[in-house]
C-alpha cells in the first residue's frame, strides 16, 4: 500500500477585510448578549449570519460577531440563529450585532485601515 506523505494543500487565508482581532478581544470582555440565568462559561465571539461576508466554506467577517457565553454559543449552534433570536426576543439580528460593532472604540480606525 502506498501512503501519500506530501503536505496537504492549505486553504486560502481569510481576507484582511474580514479580520478584526482587536474587536473579538474586546467582545470577550463584555457580558453575554443573551444574558439570562443560564449563562455559564467564558465569553466567546459568536458570528451572526451575514450574507455579504459569508460564502460557502468561509467564516463570516469578525465585525458580525456578538458576545455569548459558552452555554449560549453552544445553544445558538444547536438550534440556529432564527430560533435563537426568537427564543431571546431579538427582533433584528443585524441591528443587534451592529450595536456591538459601533460600540467598539476601534471601529473607525479599523475601517480606515481596510
């Protein structure tokens, strides 16, 4: 039997306009956006649906993220964004995530650099 030992082909890196590492770090310092009694675990950056930055096999841009505790992030992944939004009374996911993005003090500088 022959074994292929060549290194696997790497996927292309994420484009620079999708990356906002400082924003994700800032988000992890916020409270859970779905704050409820069930919150548990570290705060994680949960990427919301965004058809403009999301493509097949690619992750959404970092500016679409909101802070969720580990429990709520797992819950969101298990039931999907529409059901999660309904469960937590979120009427407009886009407006919700934009509120976080524009609350971040570095958004103007990030936008200027991109």
